[in-house]
C-alpha cells in the first residue's frame, strides 16, 4: 500500500503517533495498528505501522458517519465509516452479549463501489475501547439518532 497522509473534510491533523485526544479504539492488525481518536475537532482514523500511519482520515463530529447498535440481537455492534476517493473504510466493534467472558472484537472493512477489497480483524483479545463515545459526542453536538429512519438528525428526535 502506498504511503498516504490524508486530512479529510479539511481538518488539520498531525501525524498520529498516538491519539491527540481520547482514544476510542486501538488494536493491532498483523504488524499494523488501527486507531480511532476523538478530540474537539472530531473523530480521526489511522492505520499503518505504529507511530507511522499509512492513512489518516478525519471528520467533524457532526459529519461522522457513525451507526450505533440498534439494540436488537445477540451481538452489540457499531460502526463508523470514512470515505475517501471512492474507497470506504468501515471500522467496526462487536461484543457477544451471550458469550461468557466475551471481549470486544473489532476491525476494518475496506470497500470500493460496494465491493469488499479487504476485511481486516484485530488480533484476538487486543481491542482497547469501543465506539460508543461517538454517540455521546454527536448528541453533545446537537444531533440524535432516529431509530425509525436509522439516521442522525438535528435534535429533537421523535
């Protein structure tokens, strides 16, 4: 993969040796590191060798494409998506509510035109954090999740 340093949505973003704000999610995937961070500017995604990400994307919190768990099913899951030049990076976390001693799982799916290019999973037992704080940050920014339309909207929600 070519080395990329991309700031999405015109947000200034330093090279991420570690999170500039709150670490939402961090885990190794092979010899690389997946990291999501939350700060006053929004949510950032980075992936690559630890301390030297190959790709970095960021969005303002109101523009963050975050899908919270619907509240249905055995697994609690959520996802956040970043799209850059037609490629979507979908970071996900999941927790099996019924499994004894279950821990968070996570990873990133890379899609282009709806086609899965790669599905990368965090090393078992390595996931630190989850994406739930994005929900609170979007709510604090004046948005609410509409469970009828499955979309974020300006508050109030029905």
